[in-house]
């Protein structure tokens, strides 16, 4: 069973994580519901680690 943590802002349909569009109304999902591209995650995660270590 999939965990559905996010809702569509247009129709309140419960969204699967990583879905680019709502399965009910086909509107784009919020950016925080989508998976990060691997190259972006490879940049962001080490930067966050450096910020935590430096503070």
C-alpha cells in the first residue's frame, strides 16, 4: 500500500510521492512532491552537510 502524504492543490486528490501530475485532474503536482534529480541531490546533500558541520 502506498503512503500518500501530499494532496493535489486543485482537486485535493491524494498523491503518490514522485508523481509529476495528479492522477485525478492531471494538473502538475507541487514541486516538493516530486523526486529530486540525482544530480541535484548530489549537489544539495553535501552542501547541507557542510552547513551543518560549519555551524
